[in-house]
């Protein structure tokens, strides 16, 4: 993987590290200097241009301002603007970013669709900012251990159910493998895909819906945020086809349940990564060709 992508991977992982103390009152998240170094490396190697750097700077300003201002309405407006820009970056809609192509057109499973493995700095930046600024995370190893312990049965059950249904539907079949790029692929899956998607759909959408007074005050509606976030998650996977979107929706219900049990982003990430890793290592990837 490229230097810029490795630095950005470290920046995303550093979201879970305590801030650096630069004085009596000033604290600096360790993710920020790592992200700046990743952007500098990417710019030097032609992976992003002035438009990309401007978008990254704007995202940082909007996210920081949304946490610093005290007026509730302005705070919400800035947060929505930051999340909208992060969402656009995650979908590669902002110009100026060039993906790093690791593997292209490789068939990792018999009769499978060819795989294209790229790493995009725009999606990594979106994952970083959403997780750092807008999601509730574990602050101590004890909290993380408890969240993962409570998420484990949901994660394993979700993976078994979704992959079992995908096998029964002829979307995949068992295929145990470990290609040469497997470690890099799983790292990208964890820090880019799982952090970004769970940060947005569970850490933002589901969490905000669950805290919304008309829902929070009615216990009968407790499942609604899980269902809405899972439905949006499934719709986002619609380009893969109706069956794929249905499986993604079912998976989203499992991820949302893991989040609801703990109210910790790490639980949803663990559930998501468990399914994706089991799919990649143990079944046809990405799916059988029709």
C-alpha cells in the first residue's frame, strides 16, 4: 500500500488514542498530524490536487466548528454540512482525488465476479472525521472489551444468518482462501469500509434517531432507529441488485442491534467486520457471476 494510505490508516486507528497534551488547556487528537502527513504525501505523489486539499480543509473546518460553537442551531447546521461533505467524499463525488489501485480485475474465487481493490483517500478522510467528531466511542480498554463482549453473539449470529441465506440463494458458496493481498484488503475493509459505514449509519443516523425526543420518549419505537438505519444501509447497496440490497439490509439490522445493545461504535464495526471477513476468507468473493 502507498505511504499516504498507510499514514491515513494510522490516522483512523489513532481516533481511539487519547489526545496529546500540548499545554494546560490545549489537546491535540493524534489523528490530526497523521492525517496532515497523509495529505502531504498524497499531494506530493499526485494522488490529490488543489480541489481535494480544499475539500479536506473545508471538512476539517466544518467538523471542528460544529464542536466549538455554542449556539444549538448553528451547531446543527455546521454538523449537517460537515456530514454532507463527508458523505460526498465517501461516495467519491468530490473531484481531485485519484484512487490507489492495488489489484484490478483479479478473480479470487471460481466463477466469481472480478475484483478491483482500490484505496481512496477521500473515503478514508470521511471515515476519520465521522468517527472522530460525530460518534460515541469507547474511551478505555475496559469499555471496549465490554462492548465487544456484548457484540460478539450478535456479530457471529448476523454473519451466520446472512452468509447462510446468501449461500442458499446462490449468491455465494464456500471457498476458503487467503490471497496474497488478503491482509491489506482486510485492513482497508476495517478502517475504510467498516469505520465509514458504521460511523455514518449507526453512529450518526441510528444514534440521532434514538436520541430524538419523539422516539426516545416512546419505548415502543425503540426498534425504529435500527430499522431506518438498516433500510438506508440496504438502499446504499442497491447498485449491487435487489437481492444484494436485501442481504445488506438484513446485515444492517444485525449491526444496528449490536450498536443498540452497547451504544458504542466499536460494537457495530466488530459486527460488520466479522461478516465481511468471513465472506472474504470463507466464501465466494465478491459473488458468483450470473
